[in-house]
C-alpha cells in the first residue's frame, strides 16, 4: 500500500507540472468532495423502465 501511495504522489506531482503542494492539496480535496457528492446523488434514469 505504501508503494502504491508513493507512486500516486509521483503521478500527481508530474501531472501538476510543478505547482505548489498547497495547490495540489486543494485540488485533491475539491476532487474528493465532488466524488463523495456523486455517491449520494442518484444517477438520472437509473433502474427505471423506459416508456
């Protein structure tokens, strides 16, 4: 798990293009919040019959 986390951080650093760690942290936090909100929002038309 620790190796996977290290690889994840390396990927984030390379994708960010050398942006400050505070910016990376805020971006990841905002992304986490958006993903968490998707878990609570029902998907449009999921499970319903077509008319």
